[in-house]
C-alpha cells in the first residue's frame, strides 16, 4: 500500500493518536504518501473543536507516538494549531517530496507569527549544530504548496526545489518576500491578487540570484453590489507596467509564465458592455487582449528569458433569482506561448530578440516538463474544470459565421455562444434599398449596444426580376448615390465599406457620383480602411478614381468585376493623378471571373483591360506593397483555353503584365470557385497561362490553385466529351473535348498516356482513329491547323501532317475502314478526301447546299460511300449520301426526312455491315406524331427508301445496325424506350422500356452483338445500362457518372466499354 486517504466524519481533526487507532502498525511503517483533509498535533489545540470528551483523546506526547518513517509526501487540507517543525519532523522524518498545507487555523494573532517562526528555525539549527537533541531536520523538499503566512511561520531552511505560494491579500505579501529572501528557490509559483503595490519588495536580490522559473497567477475577483459602477482598482496597462518593473531584477530568469484570471459577479447582464468592471474582464479575453505585445514587453524586461507563456481565463456570472445562485453566463480560457530567439542565432540580428510562437501541444509539454503549473485552487479559480476553452466555443461559432440562421439558433441554445454569435451577426450589415437605409437610423438609436459591433457596411443594389425599363425607374437603383452619414459617423468600429450591384443590372445604368456625394464620403469616411467595389458599372475611369480618392484613409482596395461604359481616356490621366496623389493604399486586389464558354474569350479580355486600367490609375506606387490580380475560374482550363495561342487576349496580357511589374510586388493569383464537380488540372494548363505572362512566371509572381482531383478521383476534360474512339489494338481509348484537349487513355491502368492541345487551344470538334496504326485525325474550328494528323505511339505524340485546304471550321472527320482515306467536312461548304499515306487531297465536293454545317461524317464499311448530316434550307438537318473517287463523278443524294414534311430533322445515321443499307433516325423535341419519330432504311446505291420503322412516341436520338449479318436495327428515343427491329422485315422484335419520361441518348452493340449499352438521362438509376440482346434482359447498371453521357464505344475485342459525359469524365467499364 502506497497511499491512504483517511476520513472519519465523527472527528473533525485528524490527531496522530486517533490515526494510530485506525491504521495497523505495519501500514504506518510502509506508507509513502499521506493525504489528510484535517490535521492537528497538539490535542489541546483541537479539544474545543471536537464533540468527544478530552478523556477520549489520547494525550500521549508527540515524541512518544508512532512515527511514519516511509512517508515522503504529506498533504493536509487544513492544519489546526501551531505548525511546529519539531513535531512534524519527528512524525515524518523521511519527508523529502511534497509538503502541501492548504489552510492554517492557528487561532493566534498575527503578531505571534514571528515567535512561532523563531521556534521552528531554532529546531533546525540544533540539528545543524550537532547537539544531542533527538530531532533531525529535513534535508530537502521537492515541493512545498502553501500560503505566504504558512511559508513564513514554518521558517524552512532546507533546500526547496519548487515553491508554490498563495500570497493571500496584499497585506500578507511581505511574509512570502521575507521567507523567500532567507531561503530562495530556483522555481517559484506565486498567486497574487490585483491590488496597488502587489509587487512591492516581492523579488529580493537574494531571490533574484537563484530564480530560474517563475509562474505568476494574477487573479482579479469581486462581487459588486447591485447597480454599483465601481471600477477595478487596476487596469491591465497599469498592471503590466508594474509587472515589468518588478521582474527586471530577475537577471537569471529563463522561463516565465503569466496567468491572468478574472471572475466577475454582476447583477444585471443587460448592462454589458458599459459596466466598467465587466469591461475590464473583457479586456483580458480573446482578441481584445494583446498577447503578442505583452510577451514582447516581458521579453524586453528580461534579456535572459528563453520561454514566455501567457494564459488568460475567467468567467462572468449574474445572480439567478429563480435558482438563488450565481450562474456563469460567459467563460474563457486562452493560452499562448513563445520561444525567445537569441541574438546571433536562428537568423536573429545582434541586438534584437525574436519571438517564435509555439504550437499548443508544445506549450503544454513545456509547462509540464518545466513545472510551470498552477495549483488546484488556482485552476478552480480560472474555471479550468468548469467550461470548454473559449477557443473551442468561438471555433464552433466561427464555423457557422456565414449562416445567419445557424448563428441565431446557437445564440439561443447556449449563452456561452452569445458574445461570439453577436460579433458575427452584427459585424456586417447590408443595406439593399432606401427603406432599409432610413430604418437603420432608428434601429441603431434603439439598440445602442450593436453600434460597437458593426465593422463593415455593404450597400447593395437589388431591383428584383424586372425588365430594363422598370429597373431604371426603380428608386432603389440609386442606393449607391446616397451617402448614409449616420452610419459613417455613429459606428465607432466601422472600418470596411462595400458597394456592389447585381450582375443583371441594366446596361444603361452607370455610377457617376455627384460632387456632394463625394464630398460627404471625404468628410465622414476618414476611418474607412478597407473599400470593396463589386460589379459596379462606372461611366468612365475618372468616376472610379473620384470615388476611391474620397476615402483618404484607405489601406486596402478590392475591385471585383468592375466595368466602364466608356474606354479609358488619356486626357483623364493628369486629373486622375491629382485626385489619387494623396492616397497611401497598401494593398490592391483586382478580382475577375473568367468566361463561361470556350472560344468566347471576350469577357477575359474585358477583365484584363479593366484590371490594367485600375492599376494605371490607382495612385502612388511607392506605398502599394501588395498588388494582386485574381482570376476566379470554375476550372483553370477555362482561363488556360482563353490565354492559349488560339486566344485573342495576348496583347491585353502584355499590358496587364507591364502594369503589374511597375509595382514592388505585383502578382496574379488563380483561384478556383468552390467546386461543384471538377477542379482545374493545374499541371496541364499552367504552361499555357505562363506563356501569356512570361515575365511574371519567370519571377514567380504567378500563383496557381492547389491541385485537386475531381469528385470521382479520376482525371479528365474540363468540358463535355465530344467523341470517343477505341484503338485498333484494344490498348487505348482516345477522347476529345471542347476544352481543346485530346487524351489518350491506358485503359488497363486507368491513367492518361498522352494529353495535348492539338489545335492551339481551339476546341476539338471531332476525331477519327486509323484502323491499323496508332494515328488519329482531329478537326477544329480555328487557325491554320483546322485538320491535323497525329501519331500517339510509344514515343509520345507527334504532328504527322496538317491537312490544309479548308477555309472555315472543320466540323467532322472520318478515317476509312480500309485505312487508305481520310474525309473531312467543313463549314466552308466542302467535303474533302485525303490520302491517308501521302496526305494529299484526292477528292473534293464543293456544294454549299449539300455541305451546310455538316456533322456525323461516316464511311461505309467497304470505304466506297460517305454519308453525313447537313443543314437543309429550312434550317433542319437531312442526310446526304455521296460516293467519292468514282469515275462518273456522281452528285450527292439528299435523303428526305419525310415525303411531305421538310422540317423533320435527322439526328443520327448508320451503315449496315455490308454497305448495302443506311439507317437514319428522325424527330425533334417538338415532334408529337409517330410518323415524324421514325427510323428510315435506305438503299445505299440508289438512295431509295426501303422501310419506315415507326413506334416511338418522341424523337429518335440514335440508330445502329447489329454487327455481323446486320439483321437487327437498334433505335433509342426520348420516349424512354429502346427498340430492336428486324432489318429485313421491318418489324419490332424486342422493346426495352427504360423509365417513362427518361430520354435514351445513345445506344450501341457490343462487337459480338450479344449485348447492348444505352445511355439515359436518368442519373438516379444510373446513366449507363447494359442489356442482353436476345431477350432484352437488364444485365447491369454502370455507376460512376454524375451527369449525362452522350458518347460511348466498345473496344474492338469487346472487353471494355468507355463512356464520356458532359462533365468531361471518361470511364472504362470492363
């Protein structure tokens, strides 16, 4: 048995003789640690406190009582009587660990303390003098925990490693000072109370010589009576100055921990924050306490310091009338710590000292290891055990800071949440109309406590869903023209001003502020440090300059998606310089949103020109230390596409680069929107962006967003997949997208083998693979490389040839099944035939009626015929069939969509495996009659109609012949059905009903004809479904896509199916 806690409710004090009656003699001989709630040595000292007659209390002399020879640590909650060392040393001769006296009830006047101290010191001297006295003094103590008066009365002379002293009232501080002067220690914890003169004479020269570790627990507490405005006797600034002055003599101190606690009892919580005592408590918590500045002041006072640690904690309570008790309504506990860098080391210049803040775990380790700890009573006063740390409470509220409803609910749930919730709820106010602006005056007058919380005001133009004429007549559109003087003058914490409009504001609206408005801002806006302008339509650049120059105290300016109705005028430059010449803006942020569509980079050019114009007119460059242009993009590929060589914005990029380089630190930041689907692929697009800003890139002034994977964890395109092809050797799948990229996938690994921009950034509209080699032809819409042939073998990608001849966008291309020919169709009204080996043009069809916006270009399996879909004179699409490279130069045949209705479009076409028949799919979204939503079968040689397959209720989206004999025709329609027809008889054999109301967008056979894959618009069930051909049984739902699938292809050996969706994701299913 090592430790025994003795408790006896029948006896108030624990007298050694009574303890002997309870504990066996063997236990007394082996005890190493003894903890007693109450203890007394002399029976005469306790007789009046106990209910037992004196006769029942042993009166044996202490020196004749059994001893506790193994006890090394003694803890006494309350010691009654004279603490005589000769008695204690006799009972506990081996004591060298912890001696803890919680409280002394000596019942002697204070003037008797010195006499008891003299007795104790003489008892120790006799042992040192070598006299015949049987007493033996303690050789050392590891730790003593007691009050200042107890330490004084004990008069200990043995070495003490750590002293933890509660100094009680300021009138008893002198006892601690005297005791520590005579027996100085190296490690000391002092608990002091906020009083004038609290540090006077506390640190003697003798103590300063030995003290290395000091923990100061500075407590403030008072229970103020009702409606009393008594202020604390000390404010923190005064207290800190006193502390700095007091510790300066401690030249050898290496570790300092200062703990500041406040417990305030108030009767009226509603008086916050005007009660001075509560204001003082709030000055010790959270962001209002200057931790860094306090640490720096202490470090300057003590050159020997290695570590400085600061803690603030406490609580505010009010009286609960119903419960009849004090009830805390706010608590906090915050700790921070620093390591002090020494001059000449760690990069710290000579003569300087650097504070390096430590992580919380590191600080806790130092506190435990170096014993900079508090006593239990101190921790209870600091409410360590009664509440969560304020950091956690504030972190919970901070997580919901952008959701007002959650903040309101949390503030009603727990009062501890209320102060931080108020901070977020009222730190920013937004005024959207003139009525709100007028009402705000009365609101602040009736709620004066909110006035101090408001830090930002936003004026936002909101006109609702009105047409341009109604919006122009709406009075709320003039919100930005009105200066709310009562906000600028009555909000003492106001530092940020925001002005914004909605994106769909009528183009006729522009901001050109009146001189009176600008003068009002100049008069009342001197406290504004941060100005934000979002989507403001200025009449010209001078209006912008006039507005920002009205805020003479600006430190930071944020401009987001501004626009100017008139271009920048050079005549304004001199006038602009005069307006902004006195501004000393330190930080400028220009933010813009990239284009939403590829190929249309006009919005990017406008954003770049706007940013350049702002940089040229913003003011003095010597004060602007941080100038940043931010491009917020939904995917980095959108910006990379517009800034690629195919874009038209390189001239604007150079002008923006010149403007940024004129500042000490001008840089560009690329930032992703909060992602819905896919993050930008930084590694691929970064080179294109760096080529647009080469000097910034070389200097490291281009910052890209962090690399993120898309939601499925797989790479892919940033725009919809335009086409999918499987390679002849079943090893690769090739996909192309409107984002301008072609990706060659290794289907076994699911990784990208090759990826490149084949047409300088223009979108890839179509591609076709060679049936016998790792080559492909790609079609695009811009530049001289509209049609290009690529080799994607083991040596990477190489441009084999550029097929020149088309003068407009090439919308479709095809590689003949025998591998000898390449066909291309263009918006210039031509179809061209190319030799696949020499890349020379071998055929040409120049017919603008037959070749109008051509798409779905296909060779027949025997490579003799070519078919495509072309726009008709009625603006619908028809099928055109042509036999190229024939000696008789046959003209193309137009296959009519309907005998009488010429507005029924063709949506898809397919040759049969024998090149004898051609199937076309018909119908439109507006088609409602079965005779429009049909599949037609044509004779390839004559162009004659062979059959009409009717039965679909909505437009037919896709059609394909079965492989092998081609005995079946597969059709997919928007009525949610897939139908299998007998190609010879024209009768329905199998009908697959997907889901009513679901469109079937794509369908195809596996190479052996055993299975059918369909792509539907039903994303919940799964966009890709596999069926068995012979009976129409569903074989499985293929998950993975989140958006619609429009393209799919089986590998030639049928081992895998690849699908591509409108998000740019391609998935291979094995």
